[in-house]
C-alpha cells in the first residue's frame, strides 16, 4: 500500500521547500511559517569588468553553441537571453503543475498565489496551500489518522537514520595482538573514551572551516 507522507513546515519552507512539500498527503505549518514563493528566478554575475581590472582572462573549453551560457564573462543578450527565459518558463510551468496536482488547485486560482509571492502559514492555510496549522505533534497525529494507527499517543517514532559514529576496525583485537591483553584493555578504554566522549561529539556534529588568512585582493 502507499505510505502516507505528512509534511511539517518549520520556520521557513518556501520556494524549493514548498516544491518538495506540495505532493504530500497533508501539509502542516506553523502560523508564522514563511512558505509559498512559487516561482523561479535566475541570475549570474558578469565578471568581465573585474577580470579586465585585474588584467586576468578566462579560457573555457565548451561543446555546443550554448554550452558556455553560464560563463563568468558571458552577457545574456539576443538568443542567449531567449534561451534563459525559455528555461525559466519551462521550470515555472513544471513547478505550478506540481502544485496544482499535489494540492488539487485550479490553475487559474493558483496564478493569484504564485508569481513568487510569500505567505505566512496562516495565509497559506486560508489559500489552500497547507491543510492545517499546528506543531510537530499535530503532524504526527495526522500521520496516525492517515496510516490508520491508534491516536492514543503511544505510537513509536522510528529514526530514519542512525547518528554517525566513528568506528575503528577491530581495535581491541589488533591491540591485543600488538601489546598484550592488559595493555590492550587500557587502549580499548582510551578508545572508548575518545569515541564516545566529547571528542566524538565534536567530530560528529561540528563542522570546522579552515580559511587561508592571506588571500590576494582583487
């Protein structure tokens, strides 16, 4: 049978967030959620002037007449601009078709809601873009109803993915062979402390960005 998918929106679920949510069986949003933004926008920088000031140039190897359409020094004019606009219109049409099908909305009515307009959760509820206002528990209750499960709040939540862990390949066995049982036990205790302690939390959850302090100014 088809598994019912219930969408829960947090603070922001607009544009691509709503694109993902639209096919859901039910959508739950907070009153102040920012959602909607059914539209497509594209832009790129033209760095030709910056390259000229830096006495730099770009060499690109392309295949096809329009392969370099998104190049750093390419200006969108004439046929290139028409190609970009055509791509935008195709993507926008696909976005609106996804919403009208997923939300069972009339295409003409959707035009008043699309065009990149952003709505709060409360406004989206009035306009039919979401089904209910509430919190995560509201979404869980709806999932129980749609799946035919008891709504006694005793339904177990199953984690989709286990937390990341750092695993050493048979560290205890290797240490016993190299250092003997007593010393290997000390190594195993140290490994457990490192892998399960604060260092593990730091390695598993934090992201460290290394930035070069000396960069040329352009």
